[in-house]
C-alpha cells in the first residue's frame, strides 16, 4: 500500500517537474481563466497542457485504485465503521478532483482541436 502511494507521489512530482512550474494541472483555477488562457496558447502549448492534465488524472487513478484495494480489505462487518467511512470520503474527494481536472483539460483539448482545423 505504501509503495503504491509512494509511486503515485513520485509520479506526480515527476509530472510537475516535466511540465514546469508555470504549467501545472490545477483543479481550482477558475474556468473563465482557463478558457481565456487557452485562447492565447499555441498548439504545442495546448498539447503540453493536455498532457499535464492527463498525467494528473493518471495519478488520481492510481490513488483511487489504492483506496479501492483498501476498502476490499475491510471486513464486511466493518464496512459501516469509521475507517470505511473515511476511505469513502477520500474516494469522493478524489472523484471530485478528477472531475474538475477533466473539465479543465477538456477546455484545452477543445481549443487544441479548434486550432488544428
């Protein structure tokens, strides 16, 4: 379990390093700001942002799988307990985070597709 989480953290750090300090995937950046930023970017810049968001989503997927494995290991009699509830809350947060990242990535992707036409 710790190896999986450690790998996810390492992957996230590598993605941030590769993407550079200014081009990170943000789930909190306002949609309007993402839209205006995307309109001013070149094709390669847009492609880089899409790849940055994809990497962030892959990291979330690894984290989600780790939590799912944790839930599977909890005995049925304890599925309504505090530990299971905390894990389910973490899963919910991850899902919300992934949705926000996907929404922002799609803005960059649509703009990239429009520039390629």
